[in-house]
């Protein structure tokens, strides 16, 4: 089983026929989809920074660019429309398109709205993103959302902004042992590796141009191959899903069983964990 655990409903994944064609071409079974730019057919060209310069954590400077784009294009205001679009895509291809609900932490009713939408849509994952709607990683809203996810068996996916946010996130993950947390873009596995390993913390390895093999190896060394998850971050980069599948298949030192876990087995287990 191969699951793209992190992608967006735009660009190459704009509509259900495109999504299914992309999954089939890559030999993938399913995708976990969240919004980003509703209605946009654009696929971005991203330089292979991780391949050329594997040392740095490229998501930190990229975060600054993303935040500027979010403000200038008022992208945070489009989150709910994007969530509705993803819900429709899931209905078009249930079982192959899974919904990750993106929480607008700026809403005064964020938690009650999350609960209401889950009753309507039955999504599979919850997402927080500091570049879009800033939040305190150890604040009361995050604590409530983490507890909510734990009670329902839903993974909580987080895109964090700075190294100090990553360090703070460790405390949140530790304080919610019943909740499974996914850290977007392996940010920052180097920070997490200096802290105690947590059984409920998983690492997303998307996108291939910004997450290096060095970072993937560091995540495996720290958390184990059973805590690393395939993702593409489509459409931020071209042909990301196929390229990240190939990256895992050529990564030496992994057993065949380990590769199968990273490519989809781990996420399948997370998405079917009891609430």
C-alpha cells in the first residue's frame, strides 16, 4: 500500500480525475488531501535545494516566504472554502481521497466548528499551520484540539515555523500520549533528535526538493522507520509523489518491510487507530 500522506487540492490535484490519474501513474492507493489555494491549477517549480545542499533545514527560510504570500494573497481567509472543496473531492472518490481538515486557529469558535465539521464530513486528519494562522504550540487551543483528536483517534498534523516552536511542540506531544502527531516536512528532526523520543510523534518527508535524504535518515535513526511517512506536498514541486516514492525505494539501509511502512503502512495504521 502506498499513501501520499500530505498534499493539497490544487495544481496536479485540482479535481478528482486528475488526482486519481496521478495516484495511478505513481502506483499509489490513496492521498490525504488538505486545502491551500482553492481553484488554482498552478503547479510550482521548486529548485532541488535538498539534493544540492542536504545540510540546512530549508523549510525555515521557505516559511518566511510562505507567510508573506499568505498575507499578500489573503490565503488564510480561503481556508474554509478550501475545506469544503476537499470534502467534495472526498465524496467523489471515497477510499482514495481522504480529507485532512485544516483548522483556522483565528476563529473564536475553532473547536466547536471543528467538532461540527467532523460530524458532517468524517475527515481522517486535522491540520494546524503556523504560517497561515499563527498559534502557540503549548497554548490552550492547541491543547484542546490535541485532546479532541486523541479522543477520536485522528492524527494531528502540524506545520511549525521556528526552531523554538519545534522544541515547544515536543512538550505538547509528550503531554498527549493518546494523540498521534505528525510533524510536517521533517521540521526539525535535528531539534527533535536532541530530545527524548516520543512514541506518538511521526515525521512527514515532503516535499522532495526541500527535505533531504540526510533528514529522512535522521528521522529514521531517531524515531524508527515505523514513524516516518510518505508525502508529496503537491503542487509545491513537480511530480513530487513519484520522486519521493523513488527516494524511499533507493534509500539504502532499509529493509523491504521498512520501505513498505514508510510508503503507506505506517499511515494506514495511524488512520485506522481506535479513538
